C-alpha cells in the first residue's frame, strides 16, 4: 500500500517547493504527494517551473500522485464558460505531464458562487450531469495523449453525489483516462456514518477498478442541531479504516491513499495510525 500526503506544509505555489519540502515528506514516511499548486495558473506556468519540481521529487524518490485541477465549472449551462473550463483543464493536463504527475484530480464544480464544493439545487439537475459528461469527453483525449489520468472526486453536495452517479459518468465518458477518486467521507450520510464499513463495501463493489486513488480523512457527528457531519483527520472519527484500507489494497496495492485534512502537527499521528492499521491487516506499506 502507498500512503501520500496533501495540504499541511505543502505550498500552493510550485516555486516554493524546495529540497527541504521533499525532505519533510520523506521524513514522515510518505511515498508521494497530492499537490495543489493553485497559484500557478495553467496558462502562465512554464515547463521549466514544472520540471524543477519534478527533479526534486525524483531526487528524493517521491511520486506526484495527483495534481489538483483549477476548480473550473465543468457543469455550467453557459456554453462559453463551460468550454473555457475544458480548455483550462487541457492546459492543466499539459502542466501535469510536465510535472510527472500520475493524475489530475477533478471535481465537477458547483453553481454556488461561494465554492466549488458547496450546495446548489442545479448541481443535481440532470442537465448538469450531461454537461459534466460532455466536458470530460472533450478533455479525455488530451489526458490519453499525455498519459495522465483524470481522477474524478465526488461529494453528496455536487453533481457526482453518489457512487451510482460516479459509475454512470465514468462509464458514459468511456475513456481509460477518466476514472474515480474514492473519498468515502464525501458520501457519508447520517444513515451510513455509524455503519461506514458496510457503505464502503457497497461503494467499492459498485465502482471496482474504476477507482484509482483515495483520500484518507475521517468524519464525526457533532452534538448540534439539525445534522452536522464534520471532517476530522484520519483515525479521529467514525470511518471504518480497517474496511477502507482492506478494500483499497484488494483493488490494487499500488492505489495511493492520500492523507487529507490534517495539519503539519497532526501528520505524524495520522501516519502512525495508517501504518498501524495496515500492519494489523497484514498489508505491506511501500
């Protein structure tokens, strides 16, 4: 099993990624990272900038598992806005190839102007799903040519609101370069939070080898009204990590499970929890 990290001390600008950054990742025992270089726009970032970061990663034996796309609205009903989002995604794919990234992590976007993962009634409009499929079909050839996978992340608040919708979208696009990023916390509801192992089993059975990457975080139910499900670092909530890691390893031991939502100070405890759980399951961490 491969454990990566995101956020924490990793910079939002690739020009601030240094030898010391790579050394910190390695010292924590992670084999790679998920980079959110959102300050480096897809149109104005040079190949030389990307290859500098790539050389540092390679020198330290680190893999760039994922690069974040630019939170574009791939579901927009305004065709000009949607087409521009696809153009920028193609530019991000080129950037990912320069960086040596295995994947570009892609969310569908939201009609909510306050955030790409925030709720809006049109996010669940059937037309939004059609627009997402259209956008991904247009971007997929660029990803195929670059040898980069688009790993789609879902959430119950956006168009990819369930494992069933994720399956339908991936299958409709029908490209080896468009797959599923699995973040079980994003689909947890009050009905499943206390039986997350069964939910994970059902989702993995449904999605199978469409899954190419995963996020490791956790979830709690707060003592507040009406319903408040909040994220926590892995190992500090209710998610059934034994089932989660077992199912990811069963799909492919090389699937990167990437820590999300942990501070720099929390990372050592999170990594120790993941290593301990993997060892209890007899899973080798590489």
